[in-house]
């Protein structure tokens, strides 16, 4: 993103398309494309499936102006995350503004109730916001949230008890609205009130803020919102009489005494109302969306019923695939460029987070619903950065407990025939009804009371990808070269596997000791029937390849994790150079395959000891013809790297033995900066020695937090404790999942993921194992 220097002019639009002469113009004078002109988030298309509705934009016109809404619409992951990261350029102040201005009659009704909704947290600018957020964070930490678990468990059980013998239910009406509302009231410290009344108020607040009520509805909505405002005020007054009671609002009242300028009266009244909606409607909708999604995917539902350890990651995938917040808003405070489009100061932005969550650039096979997805937790449904949802871990906990209750007690539940409807609005999203049915005679608890006992421990916080495995079966094994077997893995019941992108790998559990080894995928990324890996028998291996060579046989089940990709191929580059040595050809072959399919200019350099030891050789010769350069040491040819002509904008992807990669790193000193991208397949990690660990400070720039990492604790652990999400996998410096960006400070790297030049650049580190060399690090988090 960069500051704009000149406004766009007609005909200079970066997404220039054939548009009619009389097409409407953006405020910067650019013609609006027909699809952008037609965009209307209150239409059924958006309501039913927001990411699908803006797929065209994500693919062709990622940032566009909507004349109907008067907003700039942003649809891609990287652009939206960049907007979230910079809350000074992109102010959150319009987050709760009425997206459809109301008429004088409705305004008069609101005024008659003294309605004065003001800044809370979510729409407060800096410098006021961060001190308030920090002052009020403590009740949201994973430790503090534990105390709410018994209530959620009790409610889940009692509500299911009410209808389990009926054989049918509308889960929204009969449970999913009230349970999160009760939890929200409990968390906030509000006495349990008339649930139906609060539900009506909340819906009115949603329509008032993010909807387009017709003129005749506006007055009705205004009346409900006014009553909600008055109700919030009365509850607050009562709380003030006895602020010693538990609850987040009481915590705020107590904080007000110490920090009156930070926690103001106006804040408390506005938060009282907004808090009820933030804490309950979001979670009610998220759970309804999750159950709908799971029941629409019976394989995934069955897997959860059988293996509750999958629930935390399934919650994350549900939030990614069909979260309860579809879009959020920001205001540009200065001229700026987003995704190549100039946006003027004062522009309002609709950032479609649900579209970001389906962006193929971030999520492989993004539309596929995969409860084992490795990076599901990267979704933007909770926002990101300084304003990221404070209640995310309460919501996650509730969703996990509710899913545990349903999968245990109603595994035979299915969706009834119905058409789903949504309250028309841009942001809050969940079905108004969710009708399900089942045969009560088959209720597991009738046969075995154990079905009443919770199976899964709740994980409060970001789920760990460590717990998520998928079972595959060996479909075939070929001797691909001397000492190399090629293994084809399929899902046991013939289900589709997720598509992957070149450079991706899977972790394979080798043997019962839980030995985990990484293998790059080398088949066809688009083939959803199988994963293919090539495994070299290595005399010095840590046991993984030896185990596979000894035990792999057709029909054997294996547990794997992933696919995940930390070695991505940039499809935008016009030319690419691929260098592989030995078994390192596996990820490189998939990249070359893709380069060919895209019609890119590329060359492939592959070296090995002898032809007999070089895997995939026939395939590569056939596919790449003259683009393939072979170096066979037995035949006296060696890749001296002299032939590589690396021009600016040409990435060099390399994988192979350390000797080759070290030579490439040396050679790359003469190439344009950042040309070399490597993956080391042979990493030997020595166990970490913690005896000389020193405490260090970290400053999180996006979240404006200062934390201390004591000796004996990891950065990852400290981040989690303070509610900052960082995904993880191996938690021993092997997999690259926990990478964080370093803005300042020197890192003591202890991982086996980063290359020498990456280490030296001090711009990234693995949070699970690496530490600060000096006293402090500044991180982009
Ligand atoms: C902020 C989503 C549950 C309290 C937000 C934001 C989003 C969001 C999108 C704005 C983030 C940004 O601007 O970067 C959700 C979703 C939920 C959920 C999808 C459920 C699945 C909750 C719960 C609570 C809560 C249960 C409280 C108990 C808050 C607060 C903020 C916030 C206080 C403002 C944080 C700030 O601006 O510093 N939430 N939320 N949320 N949420 Fe949530
Ligand atoms: Fe695997 Fe940190 S979690 S490298």
C-alpha cells in the first residue's frame, strides 16, 4: 500500500474494463464497471453466500467502488489484513455507524429515548482506544475465561435435554440464541433478563447499524433500539450500586474509579448495549453457521462425532468458511492506495472479511470445507491487529462445548428440508432458523448414559494444528529410483482430499512412537484423489524414511498432518528458475509442472549422482523437454550454477542437499536481492538447551502490547497467554507454522526452517523456539 500522488482518471483504472460511456464514476473519477455498479449487499445473493457473491471481484477487481452503497469494497486477504494492521490510516470510527442513514421520523424517535450511542472499543480511535482495551483485557485472558466453562456446559446440556426426545428442533429458536445470550449476560455481569425481548432488541440494533430498513420499518426499528438504549442505561445504574459483583461491566466500573479518563461514562453506557450484541449475536450466529455447515458435509460431521479432538480446529474452519461476521468497516483518513487502486481521504471501506477467508492466495483450495485445514486459524472473522475481537476465546470455547454436546448426544441429527433466510445486512450473518431432525429411538444416551459425559477437554485459545491428523491409506508403492519409493496415499473411504499448491508438504507419522517426518508433495496438485510423496532411504535418517521403507505396504493406514505450504510458488512472476538436487526434486517438480501449466518462462536444473538414483526422471524429460537441464555426477556433469542468469523479478526456487543450497546462497550474493527461495529437506535439529535462556522483552506493534518472555518460557507461550493468536504445529522449530515477522531487534534463531540469509536478515523468527539475542524484539503482531 502506498500514499496516492494523483487521482485515477477515466481510462487509467488499474482494472480497466470495457465500460459504457455513461458508466457511473468513482469519487476519484474512474469509471465503475458494470459488476461494481450492480453490487448490492442487501440482495439475496450476498445474504445467502457473501464470498461467492464477490468471487468476481476477488478474481478480477479486488478493490472497487460501489455507487449503490457509497463505499469502496475490498475483497482480498492481503489487502484486508493490511487495512486491519493500520488503524491510523484506516480508522475504525465508522464500525457502528448506520450504513443506511435513517429519515427524520426515525431520528426523532431515537432522540425521544435519549439515544446517544457513542464510542465503545470497536469504533474508538487512537490514542484513546488502546489504553482502554488494555485496561479491560484481563477478564478475556484464557485463564480468566476458564471460570465460565461450567456454566456453558450446564446450559448446553439443559437445552438439549428439553428437545432431545422430540426428534426435531429449530436449533436457533430453541437453543442457539438463548445459550450464547445467557453466557454473554453472565460474562458481562447483567442479570438474566427477558430473553425474547433482548433478542428483538439485538436484531433491531443489527438492522439499525448494518441493514437497510425501509422507511416504514425505520420507526419500528428506532423504537426497539431506543428501548434497548434505555434498558442498557438502567442496568448500568443498578450495577453501579453494587460494583463488587463479578462481570466485565462491573470490572469496567471499578476500573473507571482508577482511570476515569480512560473508562468514561459515555463509554460504559454505549458498551453496555454494544457488548450484549457483540458477545451474543456473533456467537449465536457463528454456532448456527457451524452446525449448518457441518450437517451439509456429512463426512466431516461423522469425523467429529467419532473424534472430538478435531473440534477446536473444526470451529476455526467453520469460522473461516462461513463466519458470523461477513464484512467490517473502516474509514480512510488520508489518500492511500489499496491493491493498486487510489482511494481518497474520507472514503468509507467495506472490507469483506468473508471474501478474504476464501482467497486462494491465502487458503489452498479455499472453497473446500476441510476441518483438518492446517491454517484455518488464519481467518479474519475476528478482525486483526489492535481491534481484534477481545471475546474470540470465549466464543471459541462456547462453540467447542456446543459442538461436543451435539456430536455426542445427537450424532444422527440431520438437516430438515428448508430454505435458509438471513436478516438482510452487510455484516452479521447467521440463519434465522435451523431446523434439524433425528430418530429419538436412536439417541445414544438411551443405550448408554456415558453419552451424557463430555468427551473433549476445552482448549481455550488458538487451536494447535498438532492435534489435527487425517488418516490415509497407501494405494500404491513404486520403486521410483534406486533407494527411493514413491507412495500414493488416498483417503480410506474414497473421499476427496484437499487440493494443494506446489511446494506444499505433509507430515507423516512414522510408526507408533509418533515420529513425524515431512515429505513434499509431488503429484498433481489438482488431483483430489491422492497425495504422492517420494521417500529416500537415508542411512543417517532419524528413522522416518527407514521406517517407511521397511513398513510401507499397500493398504497400510498412515496418519498425516497438512498439507501445509511454507515454500510458495509466486505465480505472478513472468520467469522462474528451479534448482533441485536429489530427492529435493519433489517440491520443485510440482512447481515446474505448475509453471508449464501457466505458460510461464522457466528453466529446471536437476542434479543427481546417477540416473538410477534420480526420481521422476522420465516424467520430467517428457514434460519439460529442452527446459530441463540434467547434471549427473557419474557422467561427469555438475551444476556449477554458472549457467544461472538471474534477472530482476526472476525467483530461483531450490531444494536439495545442504551442499547445493549453501553454494546457491553464496552465488545469490551476486543476484538481485531476494531472488533465492529455498527449502531444506535435511534438517538435523539438536535438542534445545534452555540452561542459558535469558528473559527478553517483546513489543507487538500491531496490538500495541509490551510483554516479557521470562527464561524458561517460549515466546509462543507468552503470546498465547496474552490472547495473541499465533498458529503452531510441531512446537520444536521444524514446521514453520509459528513464523512471526520481526521489525527490530536481533534474533537468536533455534529453528531448522529458515535459511542462512533469512536468519541474517532478522526479519522473521519461529515463535515456538527462537529468542532475542539482545534484550528486545519488535514484532509485527
Ligand atoms: C471486536 C467478531 C464474539 C467482544 C470484534 C470485531 C470483530 C468481531 C470482527 C472487530 C475487529 C476489528 O476491528 O479488528 C466476533 C465474532 C464473534 C465475536 C465473529 C463470535 C464468533 C465476541 C464475544 C465478545 C466480543 C463473545 C465478548 C464477550 C468484542 C469486543 C471487541 C470485538 C470487546 C472490540 C475490540 C477492540 O476494538 O479493541 N469482534 N466477535 N466478541 N469483539 Fe467480537
Ligand atoms: Fe513448528 Fe514453531 S510450531 S516451527
